[in-house]
C-alpha cells in the first residue's frame, strides 16, 4: 500500500471514528472520493447518502426509530392482508380475498403481485456469478418470514422464488416497499403531477447498497441491512427518479436532456471523437448513454468496481455531477479504438465496456472536471501522407481487379 493511500485511510478513520461529535461531511467526502476501505464503507455510505444524521449521539435512537418504521411498512406492504397485527385485522373485518371493494387491501394485494413478480425476475438476474445473491440471508426479515414471497400468487401460479430468506428477497422487499411508500406519499399530495412505477433497472441501484450493508463485519449493523438499504435507496431514488419517469423524458430534468448535455460535453472536450461517433457513424446516445446515466454505470463493470465507482459518485458534493465526466473519461480512455472503429465495433465497445481500472477512470474524470486534463489534439494529416494513403488504396484496388480477371 502506498503512503498516500495509508494517509487517506487514516483520514477517513479519523473523520468516522475519532474526530468531533459531529461528522464533518466535507472532510468525509474529500477522503472517500477516491475509494473507501471495505470495513468503513457501510458507515460512510449511510452518511454520504444522507441517511444517518451527522451528530453521533443521535444515531442509536434514529436507527431504532427508522428500523421500527420499516418493520411496520413491510407488514403493510409485503405481508398478506389478514395476517397483520390484531389491531389492523379488527379494523378490516369485512375485507376478504373475494371482496370487490376498490379500497380492499386484498384487491391491492393481487394487483401488486404482477409488479412483485417482475421485480423478483429482475433481481434473479443480478450478478449470477456472485455467490452472495444465491445464498440464504443470515438475517431474513421476521415479518417477511410470516408470509414468504414465494407464496405470492399470480393467475393461480406461484412465483418461481426459491426458499424465502435468500439475499435476493431483501432487495425485492426494498424495491417494492419503496414504490408503495412513494406512491402513498403522492396520493397524500393530490397536486403531485408525476406518479412513478417500477421500471426495470431499479433493482440494479439497490443491489450494491444491500451488498455493502449485508457484508458489514459488524453483525449488529449487518442485521438491519435490509431496513437501512430501503431508506438509502429511497434517498437515492429521490435524486435520480426523474430518469425513470417517462413523462419527464423530454423535460430539462429528464434523461433525454441528460444525454444531450453529455453529448455536448463530448463535443466540447473532444470534437474529433464527437464528429466521428455522431456524424460519421451516426451513433445516438440512446445506444449506450441511456444505460450509463440512468443506472449510474452499475451494469458496465463487475460489482466490486461498481462499488468503488459509487464511492466517488456518493462523495461528490454536487451529487452525480461527476457522473458524465466519468462517462467521458471512459470514452477518452478508449479513444483510439473508437476513432478507428466502424459502427458495429464502436457500438459493441460502448455497450460492453472493456475491463478497466476504475480508480484510473475516476481520477481521470476528476481531472477533466477540474480542468487539469488536456484536451486531445487533432492529428493533422500531411498532404504527402494523404497522397501515400490514396496510392495504397489505388494499388490495392488494381491488385483486386487483376485477381478477378484471372
């Protein structure tokens, strides 16, 4: 380990574990912007995502209250109607599975099954190469165990979920509860113009957070990974949900605007690359940048690299303003292959980004943002070089013609 790394590690430890009673968020962001040690990451992310209060003395009561709130929400959203607490059951004596009352809990329960099934299928595809997502959770949610997700019914067919308690179920619960909570809040605010639903890809934003929290070496914290992930995911979605609301696509805060701004950034920093991709090859940002920007690059790298990348994104004082610079850095580090490539090659490269040093990408992105990275120079082709190139092309053509005549 380098001296610089050890100094940065010591600084993060001081901010999180030793220093003042109130966390200095600016010092924490500065220390975490190039990566967070694994042992400190669960706590650092809770703070960087603005879930935990900065005052240490508030943590115990705050966490106890939030985790109790999550238990109550899980019981309302995930657990079968009629199996909730006795007080709730008494207030719904006339509610039953065959009720045609539009406000029936059972009616909402059956409608939710379709969404729950889609979330379950998407979560199954998460990181199949990582054993963690296939294993049973050490700390399955107690309320969820009363009525496992595998017993939820769709068109009289059970969900194809394996035994309840797998780490996947914690992710399903976080996504579903977040949707229910957000839509409940919007229903309480009738003036709200936009209503959002589950969109494929949201599961990609939950998985890294849950993975980090559930693998905390401190089991007292790991036991509440699902609850804490829910609230951190809720905070994250409050910042990126515009990417998932179709009615906002063409607005100034929608994904189309983000992709347009990103392409303008490429044009400003590297006109030659921009011209080659957009004018010569006619590659649209929707072909690759849509996924990059909306899912915070979670599908472009292996999970350990995504986590390192998110250290930098979560540490950014202007949340996710660093993201387009990271995307630009990715393209610049593959500049030569992209400039030489044709349409199929370039699209394939951008949709399946090569294995790379994520720390190098982040450092380069920060240099571009801070104006420290020089813009690439356009190589001028001399007149003699052009003539030689055309001569070679003509020679090749004549040789091919002579072969054909023979």
